[in-house]
């Protein structure tokens, strides 16, 4: 019997060869600062596709220039970016992987220094004179240590929604198999969801319904724009880890509504809206995935220090999640799924490109 980790999954009309996802991880390697993915991204994503991941998810890919976490992030707001992504997507698909683009807006955490060794010691918002820009948020309250953002008015909110829709259309042109909307980690949409951040009193704040409005409007608009046969995934932070903040009850309510809109799976992470004391340990977020899965029935992917194949398989066998997403372990080991197949006793899982068959476990 094939272990769940190695078994295929279907979301809408897209069959994914196994339950292992490459989690989105910023690379900060767009050195031209134009949002166009480069050969680095081809190598990074292509190696993990060749290494056996079922679903490869891009780094947070901004829907507008001001939506980037850093100036060296990828984007999907123009034709040049679309064409560059198309090359990468085609290569990854040729290795047997499906590819999702994570569409994102960094909100009040935008315009920061790239997290690379050459920028060590530089913190906070990049000044406009150094190529930065003024971030945007639900209010003008800054994230600690960052620049004061511009508070989005309703016209600007409409523009953000339109940017997500336009990016979804470009994702279709580039050939992506799925779209993941980034509603987590304190970026724009999560900052609207969190009562610790969103203190607005208009229709986009004031209560749970108002604070959820932006997330639901983006999800509904993208679902309408995205092909009906392709899945839409949403990444959420299940909790802010602080009393009075966004927590599991909110996440379950949001998940139910997203499912009715046509969202096909949730990618369950935590935190990021505010500074919180989080006890990070292996699989520390898995329980949140299970709670949402049990309460809603929507397929979920668990993520967060899932590093060993046997533990990933146990997560699925227990019913905690339907998929597992691997991040930092995949930076160390692009062929993590191939090792997983070996350690779970599957001799030929079909995860090796032809030229690599001689190196199989």
C-alpha cells in the first residue's frame, strides 16, 4: 500500500503526484529590482520539481510594485514578468510537478531590506532615496520598527483587488496550475483580518465581518477570474498567538466562507501580524491545521518545521492534514521527496528525472 505522503491528490481538475508541497520562500534574487524572475528562480524551483515535489509554490509574488516585501522580490504585474514565469512553469511541469503562484501584497511590511547576508545589519524600511517606497496598510499604524504606512482608502482598496485579479489573469497566461493567495504573516490581507492591527471603523473594519471583507472580496474576485478547472488555495495565519487577536475561531469562520466562495484548500501557518512570543518547535503549527480541517472539511496543508519524512507521513496518517509543505528542509535538500520515498519503503515512486535514475536510493 502506498503511504499517503506518496499518494496523488486531486484539486479541481488538477492531479498532483503526491502530498508534498514546496512551501513558498522568498529568495530576494531579483537584482534588477524589476520583479522579473531570473535564472536563479528557474534553478531554485526547477531543482525541487526535479527532486519530486508534487506542488511547487513560488515565493510571495507581488501583484503591484508597492506590494513587494523587498525591491528584490518577484512580481506578476506586467508582460515581461509573465513571460519569464512561463519559462519557469513549463520547466517545472516537464519534471512532473504542478506549479502554483503565491500572489501577495506585503502591506505595511513592504519595502524592507532583502534578507541576504550582504544586507546584514540593515533593518527596517528602505528609504525612498535608496529605492524604497511608502508602505500601505489598513491604518497608519506601523509594524514595529518599520515606516509609517499610508492608510488605504476605499478607492485604494478597490485598486488592490483589481491588482490581484489582473495578476490571476497573468498567472493563467503563464501556465500556472494553481493560485495561492497570501493572507498570512502580517502582510496586507492578514493585517486587515487581525483585530490587533485593523482598528478601522468603516466597512473594512469595526467587527469580524468588516475585517474579513477585504479577504473575501479578493478571494471572490480571483475565483471568478481564475479558470474554473484550476484550484485556488489560500494561505492563512490561523492565530496571532496573542489574546484579543486573530485566532482559530476566526480562521474556521473564514475557512467556511472561503470554501463557499470556491477556495479549494487552505495552507495553514500562524503569526506575523504583530510581534508575539511563539514557542517554535517541530510541527508546532500542525494542530491548527487539524482544527480547521475537522471543523470545516476543507483540505488543508500543514507547514512549520516538518523536516523528516516519517513525521510528515504520520501527520497525514493521523488525519491532521491532507498535504504537508516543506520549507527550510527543502533549501538544504531539493530532493527531499526522493528521500521520503526511500525511507517510507517505496522503491520506485516515479520521482526521478531520467538522467538521475542511476542515483536513486
